[in-house]
């Protein structure tokens, strides 16, 4: 009963945070989206922040010679995004490869191999943060000027896409979607930096370190010496969670007591992780003048989220049959559920909530080891990624959602015998075709690499667990890359030329090909007329749309991967978890 009450309080806080973040983000990009909506009276104090933020932005625009009034069509917007991300990729690759000769390296850590540097640069510019290295192997310079910088800029890139796509829907017979650099800098200065600062202070108050000390040596209760790395952990942890990044300062990620010290820090990070991508969906409803539509979209995804959470939480509340007895025939107490691979300060419930939260977004941070989940418990994270991480990432989550909405509207149009229409814009074969290709991209990026990995020697060499578990680890690794999630089941020796190149390529395609397709759709919609609503227009603010949308997400997103899941976690579950 206490657990249920705690979850209710958590979700009330979550929706309150979504409301505040959503209204704030909508206000930030009010001009860029041509929105006529205004801030609620109780949030009018946000306007007091406009003047100081604008002064900072003006200085940056002047220094970088950015013309705020110069708007871009979809091709120019995409080109600017790719050039910016391409330069960032080269910078990250060089930092990771040559960190041994760069400053702020008091422990004289070596640079990465070329393939590992390629994978790591790919994963950080794409907001994926899949790690084939231990966080402790990076110098302060790499952590601050590569990892932390990329976390802000990749999240800012995603955030800059949301107003551009909305502009495509709001425009009528026009071509301009806004200015990529203006949207990027506004998102960084007004949202990502200040909120990260606040979250960082909360983490410091809970015991997360934020200083440059190299390492400390302590005596453990067993009487041996232990070397512990420290550094600017709190600041990186804040943007890692807010920006749906997920890469850990330590190899143990958010299970490490320096990254996530207490139950309070865990709850704050979990709230922020979910609130940032969900708030942009709510902001979309504000931009188009239909707040209720934003609420319906969040509600539809939340129904799926609760279902996945229930599956995982129920699985982790059960004993783990694989450790029911130790090798010495001692019975293992599992009255608290499956505690293998979990932190006692979080328990199975908070670990399950985090697991579904991190895979329902493109965050990928972990506060427990997913490889130690029961077969039933691991089904939830798999299905969350199968639906392209539900809420997806900051900004890009809205674009991912629109892809499914266009398919949903198309199906609804076929059912009622009318031309598909969404928010006054007719959805034609071009939009549906691109949306379908985007949805089919994830199965291609997951299933083909998985097949290659399990039939080639280079792929099989990394598998150390036999049977269903080994296959699940490979499948999870490819889901993590293709869906730009970044989490891992671990147990797979993935730091090899084979996995670094295979996953690095999948990560880049999983990030930029959908962005390309979605900006094409935005450009097409931007040139169309806005048709008035009629009796036959699909209503997007009612319960029937919610039910239809949930059905489309489950059928298209989830069922595509059922055969693969049947060979992995489902087969392991049916075999008794052994």
C-alpha cells in the first residue's frame, strides 16, 4: 500500500513538473513557432527572466555573427544541423583519441583506440551515450570539454528541432521553419543550462561531488585500501539526466553512490528524466493552440508506460530462480524480490521504475544492472525501446511521436473514408511514405546487426553468457544503438572493432536519418493550406483518438519485434528463467 501511495505522489509531481516545464518551453519558443498562446497568470514571473536571458543571447549572437532574422527552409535547417554536428563529431573524436597529450589529465590516462573513439564520438553527438568504456578511463578534459559539452549540444540540437517541426504545421503556404542556431542557443541559455544548474545543486546537497581531486584512497571495513575517482560529477549528472543523455561519469552509472547518492536524488533524477521530453509534447499542444491535444498525447503514451512498468515491477518483485540456492546449498533470502544487481537504497520498485523510465526515453542511464533482471522484468525495457523509446529524447521525441501520429491519422482516414487530415493539414502519400520508412528504420537497425552478430565469429566472441541470455544481450545492445537509447544489459564484451563500428554506424543512422525524413515532412506541410475543421475531421482531443493512437503504437511499434523477443527474454521466461 505504501508503495502505491509513493508511486501516486511520484506521478503527481511528474505531471506538475511537465506542466511547469511545458509552459516555460512553450514561452521560450513562442515567437519561433508563431504561437498565439500566452503564459498562465500563475507563471507570469517567467517573463522577468526574459531581459537577462536576452542580453546573454544578444552577446552570443553578436560574437558568432548569427543573424536572428534570417530564417531557413527545411534544407537549410538540416544542412546547418549536420554541419554543426559534424564539426562537433570531429572535435570529440580528436579529444578521445588524444586525451593522453591533452591537459587536465593528472592520472596520465591513455587515449582511446580509433574505433572506440569513433563509437564514443558517434554516441555523444547523437544524444545516445552508449558506453563501450568505463567512465573512470576519461580525463577531466575529456569529461568536461567533450562529454559534458556534447551532452548540452546534442540535447540542444534535439530541442531546436521541436519548434521547427511545429512551425511546419503552423505555416500556411510558406517555407521557412526558423533559424537552427537561434533555436539551439535559446534552448541552451533559457532551459538546459539553468535547470541543470538547479539539479546540480540538489545533487551536491545529497552528497554528489563537484570538484577536481583526481582520486582519493580510503581504508575499507575489510582493512584494505580502495582508490576512488572523484571529479565534477554533479554537474555532468544533471545534464546527463535533463538532456536525455545517460552517459555515466562512472562505469556503474547512476548506481554509483557519487552519481546518485540517496533515494531523494534518485527520485529527482527520475522525475527530470521523464519530465523533459514529456514537457515538449505538452508545449506542442500550447504552440498549436490545443493544450488538450498535448495532454491526450502524453496520456496515450503514459498508458503504455504504466503497462510496461507493471510488467517489469511484477517480474522484479518475484524471486530470481537462478539464485534461489547458492553453490553451497544455502538458501538466498529473496523476500524483497529480485535484488541481484540492484542497490539496496533503491530496492526492486525504484529500480524497475527507473528501468522503464530510462528506456521509455532515450536517456539510457541505469541505477541497476539490467542483465540481472528476471526474464519477465527485462521484457518491459525491451518493449519500451521497441516502440522507439516512447517519449524518446528532448525535442526529437516530438518528431518521433508525429511519425506515429501521421500513420494513425492515415489509418483513421481509411476507416472513415475521408482524406487524412491533421490540424488542418492534409496528410498525403508523401508524408505517409516517409513516416512508414522512418518506422521501418528501427527494425532494420536492430534486427540486421543482431543477425550479423550471432552468425559471425567477431560477433560471437563477445558473447560470454550461453543460450537465451546471450542472445538477449546482443539484441539489447542493438536496440540500445538503433533506438539511440544507450543503456546496456552488460555481460557482452562490446569494446571491439566489430561492435564499435557496427553500433557506431547504427547510432548515426538512427539519429540523423529520421531527422532528415521528419524535416522533409515539416517542409512539405509548411507549404500546404490549413483547411477548416468539419464534421468529418478526425478529432484529436478526445478519448477515441487516444485509444486509436495507443493501438497503433502497440501494433506497429511492439509487434514487429515479437519474433526476436520470443527467442530472447520471452524464451528465457518460458524456460523458467534458467
